[in-house]
């Protein structure tokens, strides 16, 4: 799993690339505060290497809770900036700070 951040100096956004290795998986998405936890809006594309990957423009100077959804299973990112307990989920979520 990896998160890559690219600050866009001319816009108030950060290009964030999420990637997760899941060779045996059929589907993967990143869901979080930035897309209303909607898997369709956070769909990741599967590469030939078995890694799922996508880039999203997110507003800078924000932080977002998120998780990966791989074949119906929620996973945290070990490279997240931090973690936050979420009462609704009853578990910790990964946190992305921009």
C-alpha cells in the first residue's frame, strides 16, 4: 500500500495517488470522507502487476479518514499519516493529512 501526494501550486488541491497490492482481488476502492464513503467514486484500476491504483484531486489543508475496500473487506493503510477511532465504524480508520 502506498500514498503519494503532489501539491499543485496553481490550485488549492493535492493530487493523491492511492495504491494497494491485491493480486488475487477482483475489485478495490478507496473510500473516505472525501467521497462520502462511496466505493463507486473511489474505484481503483487494476494494473498488470496486480496493484490497484488511482489518483484523486483533494482539497489541501484538510485531513480525511479513509480505508481501502478490497473484495468487500475494509483495510487500513500502514503508511497513513495517522489513525483515528471512528464510533460509527467501531474501528480505527486511516487518516490522510494534506
